[in-house]
């Protein structure tokens, strides 16, 4: 039993890092654009399918494929922003962008169904089945690799946000868009690049998700977006660090509950969100006002 608990905790922490990365992209988009990108789940699935195409048809290793899928998802994010998000203005912009993101998700889902059908597919490489013996349990290599990729991506996000001129522009836009415009920041450019970055991280999440899930279809996006939204809301809208801590905590709790009551594992995930938000509506790490002005 002790080994099962240890393995559950380790798997929860490692898997939580990948979920945190995907949630961080969602949080970043909300902080700058003041929209909830409900298409983030289908972006993850799209990233998984891109890795699948490169692996199966071009025989490219999943890790090497990220050098293609990450930039590709960044470009896709830019295109979606300029075509569907930027034109929306006025008092109803927030609700309209929510509908626009939902429409984008449906379009991508339809295209994926058209191209790949409804059968489950999975990502395979030597490290998706290999494992490492640690103490009294085994950890799958893909979990370790996924956590490492998430750590590198989080480090890159930190450097971008806190060590570059663009990062200062992003943080200024998150605090107050009007003030950012007054000091000469091109808010549209910052928003477009931010949306691209928030989308690009789903390529990493999609590759890892496709390798550890055992199989995915275009319909897998619904479970993903519900989990990501739960993490972001529970952490506090706009808190990237909070998303990291919350994702690791929630996936660890889910993994532990799964040992004794597998049917309740997912329920506990959302039950914790309801309980915490009842007593702390701003989330665990949220502030009273985090949305862009």
C-alpha cells in the first residue's frame, strides 16, 4: 500500500506539471485579453494530432516533433487571434469572444473528425512504455519527460515575462490596458503574441497527453477544458504560479483517491473546487481584481 501511495503522489506531481503548463497558457490569455479561451482543450488535442501525424507519417520522434508543433501552434494562435478575436469590440466583447472561441473549438473538432474519424489514436515511442524504478515503485519515463518539458517551458515563460521588454509590456497590459496604451504599448501586438504563446504551450501538453492517456479522439477536448478551467478558476484567474501549485495539488489528490475509490477520483477534483470557491471566491491565489482594464 505504501508503494501505491508513493507512486500515486509521484504520478500526481509529475502529471500536474503538464496540466499546469496548459493552464498557464489559459491564464496568460485571460490576464492580457480578458477572455476565457474555451478552445484551449481542442488546442491540446490538435497538438496531440500534429504529433501523431509527424510520428506516424513522417516517422519523426515525438520530442523532435515539438520543434515543429510548438511554432506551428504559435502561428495557429496568431491567425485565430487576428481572424476571430481582434475584430470583436464594444461592450459585448467579452461574451462575444467566448462564443468566438467556442466556435473555433467546434470548427477544429469538425476538421479533426473529418480527417481522423472517431477512433482512438495514441502516441508511441520507446519512452512511452519504459519506466524507472524509484524506491518501491516504478515511474513511467513519459511522466518524467513531460514534467521536465513543463519545467523548461515554465522557465521560458518566466524569462519572457520578467526579463524582457515584451514581458514588461505584457504585465503592464494585464494590469491596465488603457494605461498601457497611453505609454505607447501596442496592445494589439501584445495580445496577438500572448494568444500565440498561450496556444503554443498546448503543443507540449498535447504530445504528453497523447502519450499518457492511452488514446484520444477529437471529443477528448471536453474533459481537458473542464479540467483546465477548474484549475485556473481554483487557482485564481490570472495567477500563473497559482495554476502550477493548484494543478499539482489537484492531480495528486485525484491520484490518491483513485487508489481506494476510482469512481470518485474525478468527482473529488471538482468537489474541491466548489468547496474552496464557496469560502474563497477569488480562488486560492487570486486577487480581487486581476482582469485587464
